[in-house]
């Protein structure tokens, strides 16, 4: 019956020691009973770690500060450990240097002072076969939502959703339109979102995609 060795999440610089310790811990009873020797466990751990070194260091170029998780099955037969290499699974989470994180925070805070609402813009994407207008909603250059707008007699009915910074849905809202529809939609969007319903991200993304699918 195969057993699974799992290192759990650990920094890349410590995977070899963790894999060795886990293997010895899992086989403690077999070592005590004489079914397998300390030497064989050490040999198998070294064999695994040579393989992991080649993958993680030589191939993937992981840094010691990155986080990895190793999972692999093995069998013990006639006092020998046999690695089932086709079950080897690696997860690698790269560490972002502190200076990059600090720079991202600084850049975002300079554009978005604390406590202020995000600055949304809208851009017309086209009209549906029913002559409703579809807009994308953006923060900076990133699309974060979509609107479907029906214009009737100086008013407009707005439906839509945004996914950032929090997922919201505008189920049905009416705005006054004096002059340009695009300007009216963008001007009223902050108020519409203030009154929008907070939902989970999956639902907001679904609404956005459904609106975009309305375009021919």
C-alpha cells in the first residue's frame, strides 16, 4: 500500500531537510521493527532530494525565499523504498521582494488616497441588437465591470456589475440624461455603485460576462 510524503508549505531553502525528517517520521515504526534500516531511509531521502534539486534549482530557478510544497507516493518492499515518480507533485509560490511590494503600495496610495472611492471611468463598447448600449467600467487601464444601458425619453435604465475593489451589482437603476449619454453614465456611476448590492465575486463576474455577451 503506497504512502504519501508531503512536506507541507516550506521555504525552498529547507525542503531537503523537511523531506528527510518527514520520511524518517513516517517510517519510524518500520525502523524500530527492523523492517527497514536507517541507512535505507537516508538513501531514499537523498535520492528524492537529488531529483528535487534538479527540478527546483536547476530547472525552475527557485530562490531560497520562495515557498514550495512537495508530494510524492512511495512503497516499501523487501526493506527498500521505491519512489513512485509519476505521482510527484510540486507547488511553487514565488516570493516577491519587499522593495517590489513597497513600490506597489506606494504607487497605489499615490493614485488612491486612503479613504477615497476608486476612480471609475466608462467606455462605450457598442450596442446590442435591441439598441441597448454596452459600456466597460475601468479603474485605470483595467476593466473591472460592465454596464447595459437602455435610454428612453431623457432617462436611462442602467444594469451592471463591477468586480473591483469589491464585487457589486446594479440590478436596475434610473438616471436622468441631459445631453450626452456617455457623460451621464460616467457622472452617475459613483452614486449607482454606492447604492449597489454587494455580492460574491463569482456572481459579479457572471453578470459582467453576460452583459459583454450581449454584443453582436
